[in-house]
C-alpha cells in the first residue's frame, strides 16, 4: 500500500519531473525547480511502501489568507493512476488545511469534475482575493487563464 508523507527537500527533483510531464500535456501548470524548493513545505508525496525515496504522486496545500488555502499540483505517475490514490493525497491536504484552521480551500484546475468528487463547488475566479493573482504573473498562461475555479468549505 503506497504511503503519503510530507515532502522532503530531496524529493523536489522527482516532483519537478512528475509535474513537468503533465505540464507538457497541458494538464497542469509547469513549476520551476526554484519555485518547488521555495514551496516544498506545501507538498505531500505518495511513495511505494518498498521504496520511501521514490515519488509516484504529489499534491500541495498553500496557505493564501487567514481563512483560505489552495490545493495545487495534484499528480500521480501514469502507472500509479487508476487506484484512487489521488484521494489519499487530496485528503492529506484537506486534513492539514483543517488542522491549520483554514475555513475553505480553492483549486484552479482543468478537471473540475474530479474536484467535485471532494465536495468542491464551482465559483467565479473574481470571488478569490486579489492576493492570489500575484502568483499568476509567473504563469506561462498569464493573462489568458483558462483554468476553472472551485472551492470547498472545510
Ligand atoms: C487526477 C488524478 C490525480 C486522479 O488519479 P487517480 O486517483 O488514480 O484516479 P482514478 O483513475 O483512480 O479515478 C478515481 C475516480 O476519479 C475519477 N477521475 C479520474 N480522473 C478524472 C478526471 N480527469 N476527471 C473527472 N474524474 C476523474 C474516476 O472516474 C474515478 O471515479 P469512479 O471511482 O467513480 O470510477 C490523476 O489522473 C492525474 O494525476 N492526472 C494527471 C494530472 C492532473 O490532471 N492533475 C489535476 C491537476 S489540478
């Protein structure tokens, strides 16, 4: 049974490659190595139980404001998909969000139906605080954001 744990600095190159593959297919936004080192403490990773150094999945919770977090960069290696393991990563992030005292989390995604499985509901992007758009300046898609915004109350 694969394990979910907080990411370590040594995991960053594997997280980078995992996200890069899906970014190339335009399923996720790309993240630079530098950005991932900055935000490594946001990440949970999924590892096979016989090799805790191998990363086969990742998901991040980023604290944005007093009541608000963001779920980012959810991805499973292709050969680890199909067993609902994304749920394990999502639930780790949602549990941490609750433990931190956040009241809601949002996601910007191309697969809203997947997030609706976790009680996320569609929202307008302009319902999100302006502060979150600071990161968008770094995005390759800026200013033509085509992701869909969803929110989940905690
Ligand atoms: C999204 C992802 C993490 C889900 O992986 P997973 O946990 O292996 O999901 P599974 O294939 O086991 O599917 C679990 C359930 O989610 C549903 N699901 C999976 N991918 C979905 C998608 N893209 N859209 C809607 N529903 C989806 C499945 O139909 C299944 O539902 P069921 O239990 O009712 O049959 C994985 O497909 C992935 O890494 N995708 C590429 C990266 C990506 O798009 N990330 C999202 C970025 S916001």
